[in-house]
C-alpha cells in the first residue's frame, strides 16, 4: 500500500464536522444521479453517520474540495471492534486522483483502528454501485477485490392491490413499541442473520447505535410468533425516506422457514405502507443469500432498482 500525505494540486482535504452534513448530502445526491438516476440520500442519514459514537470525525472523515466545491467524501467506521473496518467513499468522476488520495488516507486509518482493536490484520469493506463514479480498475491495482453483490429491490404499492393481509393460522403479529419487544427484535435479528456473509455479532447497545434506534418509529417493526414455537420472525422497517418506505431486515429463524412467514411479512410490509399513503417500497438483498430471499422478493413483484458490490482489501497490521 502506498500513501501520500499531500492531495493533488488544486485540491484540499480536511475532516468533516457536524455542520457539513448538508454539503455532504448534496455531494452524495450528485453521485446518486450519476449512478442510479435518482437523488436518494437523506440528510438524516448523513447526520447519523457523522454523529455515530464509533466515528472520530477528526481522524475518520475527509472532505475533498476543489476551491469551495465539495468533490469527494470519505469515512472510516469501526463497527466490529476487531479486524473488520468499513469504508465509505464518494467522488465526482473527474476527480479520480483525489479519490485515490482519499483511499490512501482511509486505508492507513483503517489499519490504525484494527491495530487498536488488537487485530493482526485489517479487513476493509467498501460498498460501491456496480456502475460507480470511481475508477474500479485503479482500486484493483491497490489490491481491492469484489467479493459480494447486493440488489436494491423496489415495488409499487396501493391500498386496492395490497391490502394488509390477515395472519396465517397459528401466527400472531405484534409491533415493537415496548422495550422488551425491541430486545426480542434484536435477538431474532442476531439469530436469523447469523450465517450471513456480512454478519457481525452485536450487543443490544451496539445494535441500537448502528440502527439509530432513538429515531426509529418502533410501531413499524414487527415480530411474528408461531403457535407452539414462540417468536420466530422479525421485520424492521422505516418510514423516514422521501422516495419510499424501506425494509431494513426481514428474518425468519431456520426452524420456522418454509411455512410462508417471509411472504406474509413481506405482504404486511406492502399493505401497511400502502395504508400509510406510500406508493413505493424498497429493500436490499444479498444476491447469494442461501435462504432464497432474492427469489422470494421477485415472486412478490419486486424488481431490481440498482445493484452494489462489496469490495474487500486485507492489509497486515
């Protein structure tokens, strides 16, 4: 890994601050328009990233500017407490040299954070659109490899076509406005996603920080209980996006799969958000998910809006 301490001529780099959230949001939406044709980044998402307890903005964030214009943004996040370090990077396509400078800074910082965790290596992960503004050939030369693909699936909904379904026999559904149910939702999420490629065990407190739990409407997270088996499935959603209702996680315990629970929860998601006045819903899915989630969503009329890849770089500490 090569690192440079000075940005390319004409560009400046400085850490981000909480007050930079609107400018970062605007940059990310410029990138969204180029990559997916829609501006979909919300201000609250950027504010949450910049305020995350695991981020030290002085050392974990970078703003790349050409004069007064923000042209690039980088963020390093340690959510594992171990070797796994997550990176975010967004750059306008005409600033590839600046992008590589940010990569050098972020890679070095990721190694520092993994070392501070006592890890013997740093496993860096970065999500990029499959048609990114970034030159992926240049990061391949740095040792990055594409290791996974995710689809963002979307679907139109309306109250006539998507009524709120009645629960199947033996199934009851409740929301998570009670504290004890939020803790049950955490447990179910940990158990149902334990075998996933990108799974990281989280305590309740870590999970709460990751999902910005204080800002969620917990009446929009549901737990399904199966007669004779107890709580077996969870669906966490959020209604804070301008363009669509969003499902964060839909998980069914292995012992309860094959009973139609996933499809029922998905239809409940469609119907509930149609009743709220939404005309579009969306979610993300790992295309290699062994539970057949992609096929389930396609069978219920969801189609691919865009795709993103997980890129990985492993560095010694």
